[in-house]
């Protein structure tokens, strides 16, 4: 289904050939793509229901090129959409018809590894897993590990504040980034943070992490690397109900045990994953809990015994403790492959991302089942149980009339439910265009205006990634008086397939 797009800037479209020529002078060789067949691969990101061919794609290789492109676009009022690997599940890298798509994939080098200070300096196009691979030979790794870690880039992780299986114990991207180099929309290059542990000024680094490409373009990232734990073992537990599994999660945290990772899957996800990877998941279980304990060997053994006791107290029907590291990794293989596994059993699926207080898990899962019946769409649940980050996968067929609209409405109801029980709209995927119009569910007009003032401090002309995050655009000069003057908002209606 294709819906009308807002009219792009006519003056920019009229000057497209000139813009392309001038960009080629700044980024020579194959750094500028303008032919339609070359632009087609960039028309969408991980939220594939929405598509838009960009004005032009630029693939810079140096900080100077990024600076020149942004300075030129700022001077000429041309919008810019930054893009990493394009794995965003919230439409954060969705292009605009009248915007330069600035793709950072050629920034793919590990610049420095400082084992003494436990830090690595990488370019934003380096994959998440690539950081760990660069330091594994010395017994180190990078803790945040999204399921897409083989493909997603560090720059995108910073933009969306990505999490992963091990964020419960070791923190999100925000807790593992020490510094960034970034280019402002005016072309100025600034550095925030570094290998030191704290800053003497405002925490602008914290502001940048999770800013979704609205404040600047990251060209270098300094991350914290950690020693690989002495021992890591996992326990695989099958439960007769999601409520029992949820209560076990609550009991583990209440006991003061902080697992390296704690993930949960419901029956549809369990069977899809088992069909895909065949690692011995219990197919008859209504819910599966994977708990990993890491640290000194004796501590791990003691905590695993306690977790096993709690599992039995919560009616666990299947309990398996990994005997070696190969079996531990096999336990995780299904969870890590849950998204592609579900993709094998349905033509399309809509991946949601909301976060709730852990104690509300049974209530929320029960309500999701009710909504599934209401909308007539199946749902498979996989999520980071330890920190309450839900990833319901709504199964639908885009070829069937109105199923996409039903999936979107179903997803919106799930996100409203998350807020209703004291949670938030997103845990790690970001707001993008997917959750943009739900922002008033969580924030008041004053809240949103204050957030937009921050945007205005960095980008007063709304040139960087416009149409994302904010449900309304206001003229920056008038925000101080709260006199609302709505600007043209890209993506009020999106082309969907």
C-alpha cells in the first residue's frame, strides 16, 4: 500500500543535478550515488514496511568529507539523513526524497586498542561484533550485544542506545561509550569524552547517545572493553506458563542475583527457534528462560544452584545447565536467531520494542494474548526479561488487505500498555518514525518542547534527520514563548509495502 508523501522542498529537487555535481567534487570516485538503481538498496532500513528513494546517497571516507558535506547542506538548506548499517527497526534511517542520505559504512576501521586503559577507538562503521573480534585474542570483549551484532554498526548503536543480552549486568551502549568525535550540522568537528572516566563539563556525551541522528554525525567512538569472565554457564528452563517464568525472573532479581544475561521466549518463538537452529529447546514449554551466570567459578556454581532452586519453586518442567562453553553458546544460538527464525514462519512480522517494570510482566503478557485475539494476528514474544525490554513479533501478511494496518494498531496498543504500567515506549530500537506519533502518550507538550529546544541548540533549521522522534515541528525561535508554529513534518503518511 502506498500513501501520499508530503511535498518535498521544490527548490532542492529542482537543483538536484547541481547538488549531485557539487557533492561529487567533495567526495570523489564512487562516493556519490545518484542513479535510481544505485539508490534503490537504500530506500528502507530494518523497518521495511516504509520506503522512500533518497535524493542522493553520499558515502564519505574521511572526517573532512563529512564536514564539507554537512557545511554545504547547512549553507544551502538541504536536509541530511545519517545512516549506519541500516538495521534500525524504528525507521530511524528512513530517507527523504529531498535529503542527502549520508552513509557512514566506509568508516570501518579499528583505530586504536588500549588494553591498559581498557578502551578501544573505532570508526562508526565497525560492526558491534567486530569490536569484540578485535580484542578477543587478549581475553577482552565489548559487552553490549544486540541480536543483530554481526551486522549493526557501532555508530548506529550510539544513535539508538542499543542493548542486548548482556545489558542487564553490563549496561546499554550509554554505559559502555567513553567518548565520540562528531560533526555538527554546520561542519564543525567536536570531541566529547575520551578514555577518561568522567567529564568536567555538561554530559553532552550522554545527550548524544540515543539522539537518533538528530544532533550530529558521529565519526569516531571510544568504547569500554571488559575482561572475559573466568567462567560463564547458562541454565535453560522451561515453564508451563509465561506467568511462572515471569515470577522466576522477579525472584532472581529480588534475591540480589544479577545474571550476565536473562532472556525469555514464549511457545511460538521457542518452536520457531528450535526449527531453525535445533539446539534442544523444550517444544512443549509455554515459556523458556535462559539465565547466564558469569564470574569466578565457585561463585557461578553457587548462584546456578540458587537459580535452579527458584526455577523449581516456580513450577519449572525442564531444567538444563550447560556442561561446557559450546553448550552455553548453543543455548544462546536460538535466542540470537529468534528474529530470522520467526521470519521463516510468516510472510512478514512487525518487531516491537517497549520496556516495562519487571513485576508487570505477567499482566502485560496476558494482555498481549488478549490483543492477539482481538486483532486476529499471532504474536511471538522474545525479550530481555532481566530489564523488562519486550520484543513482541506481530505476524502478518502484507499481501493481505489491511493486515499491515492491523499490525501497526496492535503494536501501538502494546506500546500504550507499556506506558500505562509504568514503562517506556522504547528500550533500544529508538523512536524513529515508528513511535513518533505515540510520544504524546508518554510526554506532555512541555516535555516535548523542552526536548525540541535541545534539538534546536544543535540544529535550529531542522536539517538533520527531520521527521523522526518529534510528532510536531516548531520554529526554534518561537519555542521559548511556546507559541506553536507547525513546520512541515516529513512522513505524516508513509509509503508502505
